């Protein structure tokens, strides 16, 4: 979870999705989806191919209707009170659209005419928010992909939404662009906006989001703070010991400790690359570490290093979805 994020109360709920289901023809696409998004948080939405992410997003912005269930934005039912609900929503579904032969400013003027109460002052405000003031009067055809993404977000912010929905916002961006967009989204949330982000880049979701929903086959498998979801699952401890054979034997005799024979099955490649060849990997509760260190030292085994590794969101995702591929 991002630094400085604050746990929100139910009173701060901006988007509420309750038992939403969608049937197309005879096939159920969404079986049961429930989650909420709160003021001032970045909420991640993750799922494999065909999980129902895009269908759910399209229902959130009333492009398609749910078969049953309720979607509310700021207390308004999206299906029954569409105009009241959607005035609080800004969204970029799929790629941000812009007229490349116009300047950024002219694009924003065009979209401002489609809404009430958007004047030049508001256009300048969103330009400043997305930090495009130096290039806003240049033609969009000269913009980088990251700049076009920021222009799309500026467009979504024109109506002063309470909820910003971003579908795969980092698609096509280079590492620098991804980092800049992540910082920008975090800034928007810190200023009180609720941000809903769909993404297949799990490492980015783990860095960016306060909470996450994991969806598979039209069902939400888990919802919760990223840090909590990760920490509730198995933790791994890597041991660097002076005597590998004796250490492995002592560790294998401990209650609540599982010595992992094939580290590649449970740890990321980057972690494995940084491990010594003789390192021992265990699955265990971190609270057992101190007592085991004492036992190792008492047995004459030097402890050169102990490293706790939480499972990543990607490992959690693959475990919950039984190895299904990511979008």
C-alpha cells in the first residue's frame, strides 16, 4: 500500500457495487461482483483474460446494463438516476480519444462544450493539474503517448468528478511515463479523488493502489488493502547460514516451518537472482524467526543473514485464479 494512505470509513464510499450480475444471451458473464471505492483512495481491479473486468467497467459508466444488482455513485443509482450519478464520474475507457489536428486546449474546449458550467478558468485548472501548461497550445499530433494520456485525464476531470475510472492507463507507456503517471494518480487521490484503476501490470498495482479487487470468471475472489492481502498469505524467509546441511536439518524439524525444495516455484526471478546459491528458503510465520535464530546459534551455526519475503500480488493472484493468465 502506498505511503501516507489513510484507511477510509464507509461514510467515504463514492462507488458502491453490490451483487452485480450480467447475462448475455444464455451465458452469465458476471456472476456476482461486490466492492466499493472510497474517497481519496486508488482502487485496483485485476483479473485474467475473460474475467469480466471490461464488462464490469462498462456497467459502471452505464454503457451496458447489469442483469441484476446495484451500482451507486455518490448514493445515486447509475441505472435509475443516470444523469445524477454520472455527473460525478470522469472516465477513460480503453484509449483516450483526441483530435490530433487540434491543439490540446482546443480539444478541451470541444469537450467542455458538451458539459454545463465549464469555462476557460476550469480548463486552465485541469491543464495545471495534469501539468500540460507548457504544451497545451501545441497540436496533439506532436504529443507523446504519456502527454496524450494526461490530456485524456484532463478531459475526464473537466466536470469536477468525485470518481475517476481509468482502464489500463499505463498501456504503451515507457518506464518513465509509468512512474510519472503513478505519481500523478497518487496526487489526485491525496487531494480527495476516488480513483478506480484497471491494469494487467500487477507490480504497478502493488506500488500504486491502496486496495484491490481480484476477479476471475465473473466472481470477485478477494477485496482488501494490498498490504493486508499480501501479508495474510504465506511469508517466505531466506536463510544464509554457515552450515547449510545442519541448518536445513534443524529448520526442517521446526513446527510451523516448511523448507522449500524448489525456490523458483514460489519466489520471483529477481529475488532468486539476488540469493546465494546455498541459501535456504522456508515458508513460515515471521514471529518464529527470533526463536529459530537462537536455536541455530546455540547449535553452533552462524546466521549470516535472514530475509523476510512477502508474496507479491502476482503470486497471490496466480494462487487465487489457479494459474490463469493475466490480461
